[in-house]
């Protein structure tokens, strides 16, 4: 997929603008937080946390010197949740890991997908001997060796083989010549609470059960555990590789802006102001007439609604940014449209650009603030931004990006 064409097609429409420079800055911050020998695997699941996986993969792998095509990739690997997500990535020169465990291989299309994954040499995650057998069989049939990693459940109690079953699973993998074990990993449940004893406990369990299974000097097997939070708060967990997701997008894993870490949010959600209407004091706005103008004012219309992932609970609660001012969302957010009060933005005119999600971490419309209004975490705010909203890469500017830059200035 060519990530550059989007810029042209998205003029005057609701758009997500993704700063490559911010992504690269964040990747460098992560890099600086780990030892030189520790690899960095950027997590691009869920369409790169709503940023657009093609754009993010392209930025991280092809722009490390700030321009296209020079320098090596800014990260050492990319990871996604599913084979479909791996398939949606552009061509990259780093390994791609698929984290959702292989299961139910012989149900429908799964076999074809496994076939594709093995031919593409994506790393597959297996958590049971049966899954290992399934992957081995498909690999044999396509005449390739499949790279697999094992997820160990050390206390998250979600996916993964439990420590007691690891021995069995590794022996099964070892007995299948069409499989190559390339990784052992685990996932933390409480890493977002710095110093939480359970994270150390999970790491100790992971170490204990993997130290006895593999030769720790065997560099062909990558051991990894740390998400963004553990990358920052538990250096002992870095092992051979870290797996930051949210930090790459510039969001602090603690869910609030952090001065010391200086991550830069990469995403701005913008939309044009498509209408302005003057209303008299007392006029009701929107479904259910939940808001009435307390004075004569102007109501602005933004073509984004809950179908785009701008949640209905923002009705009469959120603000958007316009001319550097916060304009409150008034009346109900509907499926495709949102109304804002322009009382404090007298200079607003139709065609102006409204910022629904501001990359400034201290903005009243920051992702942290949006998460608070929706009673959730920044991850969900980002992932919810719907497919109807175009994703556009900016910064560093490329020839095809230029027109898109012009209009949001
Ligand atoms: C999503 C995910 C990550 C990244 O987590 P962040 O908190 O976004 O850094 C790492 N590892 C696995 C297995 C994941 O599913």
C-alpha cells in the first residue's frame, strides 16, 4: 500500500494526521531506555493503535534519518495481533511477529492464512502442542520451515502456555523439523504500576522456567517480556528485546503527561468546520434537545460522530480546538455529526480546521483528556478512531504530503 497517496485524497475531510518525526523521536527515546544489545520491536496491532499500520511501518522502517530511504530501520522488528494485520503491512526489512496464538488451524480459511504466514516468514505464536503440530503440518506441506515463538503465561491468565506445560511444548517443537523456535515471551499484567511486586514475580517465573529449558547463551532464541511500561519502569525485564506499543505513539504508559520522558504524541485528529449557524438564546441543539443556548451564539458543525469513534458520551462534555481556543461540544454527538459552541471563537469561519484530538499532551483536547471523558484509557481512544477517517502521514514532508500540510496550517 502506498501511504503517500492518502494525503491528496483527504483534503477538506476528517483526517488523522500522523507525524513520522514524532514516531521516530519516540522510537529513539525507547532505544535510549534500553541497552545497545536489546532489540526494539514496535507493536503495530489494531492498525497501529489507530494511526494506520502502513504509515507507521513505513515511517519506522524507511525514515530513520528523517527522510525517505536513508539509514536503517528505527526498530528491529514489528509485531501485530493477527495474520491479516501482518498481511496489511508494507514490505519491511525487519522481522514481523504475529502475537495472537495459532489455534483451530483447520477451521476454514485459517489454513490458508497459516500458509501465507509461513511463506512470508512471519513469526507465529504457539501455546499448545496441538498448535505446534498444526503449524508443523502446514509448513511441511508448503516445504518451508516455520518460525515460531512460545508465549508463556506467568500470571496474566490470558493466553500462553502455563509454566508446567512449557517443557512438553518445547519438546514437541524440537521434534518437528519443519519448525524453528525463535522466541520465548511472556506478558505482564501490572507493569503500568511502577514497582508492583507482581511484575517482578512474573519476570522471575519467566526466567525460572525458561532458564532451565534453553541454553541462555543460545542467541537464536529471543526472550522478551517488556511492554512500554516495563521498558521504562523495570529495566531487568528488557532481556533480549522490548515490545513497546503505546510509547511509540508518544503516549505515556501511566496515562497522563510526563515531563521527564518527553514522548511526543504522533496523532492529530482534524476535521473541517462545515457549517456555522447563528442561534438565539434558548435554542435547543441536537437529539433530545439536551443543550439550549444560554445566550445568542453561533453553533459550528463538524462532520465526525460516534460512527467515527468520537464517542456519544462526549455530548455536552468534550471540547475541540479551533484557532488555539477550546470550543465545547454541545448537544448530542450523533452518528456522523458533532455540534460545537463558537461563542469564544468569533473568528471561526466555515472551512476552518477543527482539532478533535490534539497532539499537545497538555491541551484540553489531549488524548489523556479524551480518555478521561470516555472513562477509559488512551489506548481505547486511539483504537476506536474508525476506518472512515483517512490516515495521512506528515512531517517530514514528502512531495505528495505538501498539499495536505498546506490546508491544516
Ligand atoms: C499490545 C502488546 C504490547 C504493547 O503494549 P503497550 O502497553 O502498548 O506498550 C506488548 N506485548 C504484547 C503481547 C501486546 O499484546
